[in-house]
C-alpha cells in the first residue's frame, strides 16, 4: 500500500483564552483539523466565531492577553508552539505566510511594494538588493500585475485595492511557503476582482503545491476553492468534512442557515430569472464571556428540541468517513 503523507499543518485540540478581570475567558475550544500538501481547508463562520483568532494562533501572532491554553500546532513536522522567537522569524514568510484582510493596513506606506517583497527574499533567501528587486518584478508578473517594472517602484497608496491584494499574495508566496493563510483575502473588493483573486490563488497553488487555510464567510468561494471545510461557531467547530459533503449535505442548522443566506437565482416565468428571497439567521454570535456549557447556537436555532435544552454542548460526532457534526438532533433533521 502507498504510504500516507503526514499533513503539512495539524491543529489538534487547540484552545485559546483571553485574560479577563475575572480570570480566563475561552475564545477557541478544542479545535482540530489537518491540511494536506497542496490542499485547501476553509474555516467558515460569521464574525466573532474564531476564524481569524485561529489564524493568529497558527502564526503565533495572538494579541496581548490572548494565550494558547491547550492543544498543539504542528507545521511540516515541527512544533509551532514550542518555537523560539528566532525560530519563528525563520518560519514566518518562509514556511508559513499570511494574507491579511486589509492590505492597506498590512503594507507599509513608507516603502515601495518592490522593497517590501524584496525584504522577504533578502531575509530568507539572502539575496542582494538588485537580485531581490528583479525577483520582486517576476513575482508581480506572476500575480498578473501589469507593467511590473514600473509598479515595483510604486507605493501602496498608488495602487488599486485589487493590486494591493495581489502584492500581498506575491509577498506571501515569495519563498514558496508550505502553508499560506488567507484571511478574508477579498474583503472590500468588488465581485469581479474577488473572482480574479480566487482564480489567482487557485492557479498559484497548482504551481507551488502550497497548502492553504482559507478564512471566509463566502460559501461560493468555499465551493470553488476548498477541499475541506470546518464550520466554526462561538469558538467551536460545529461541522466539518469535505467541501462537497458539507455544502451538499449540511447537517448542522447553523451551516444550513449560512447556506440559506447565499444569493442565488431560479429560472423565472417565460423570459427572466428571479432571485429567491434570502433567509436570515436571527440573533447574533454570543460575545466572549457569555458562552455557557450548552450549545452556543441554541438561542438562534429553529430546530432545537428538549434534548438541546437539557444537555451540554454536543460532541463533534463522525457521521461519515469524512464528515462530523456537533448537534444532538442532526439525525432527525437530516437532509
């Protein structure tokens, strides 16, 4: 039998807490997932569900007063949580990189984009300034920025939002990292540019075999790009599986609610298409400190039963070879 390669990224039972005035407040609870080489794992959920906090934990960039309280993060066989500051400097930008939500705040306004791409190459590949600039031009071409020889000398404010995001992708992939974390990479971009960015990520992944953790609320992007999906709610994973399994056979009421929020068209009478009425999930994600031991989605769930009100948070139960769900009633409400 062919040997099974270990995952590039393995997150197991990861818990993160915030120091509060009355002790530690849970932010992430027992989150586990693997990302294989050249594959994409999507983390899906509303704002406040823990997606970006997961990314920051992987990168060891948690804000002050946030700490990992348990679990492990293994990258290419190495223990990220045990890495020293010097080892982290060697990992970030080299073995793992991150595309942040808003490139205008992530890029330094005082340096040209060529200098910022070149800095990664000078730091990790020990290139001289001239060679780093030439490589920066090549990477700008790779991310399909026109007139790369001119744009390499531009400052961030001189580029459009779509071009700035492409620069962030070029920086992130400059050293061909094992892992790329894309945190809402198309925020504030128009629909056409969003599609271009997603196509570019897919193309570059095919060329580099980089593994991707895609953080998004866009289930259309999940269907197009992701191999696997983990749906987060209030810091917990409530459903995961292959993207086809989760999108085609969503079992958790929250996942179904997210699906119902996606605009889509239906063939209308005679000559026109009609947009179906969008549904909404009532209420909001509970804030930190207001999450009890029971199912956090209970106050918003239209499918809740007596068992949901009398039992604690349900475990993440395997329902198929590549799917799991955390819901007491998932069999009764199965699609």
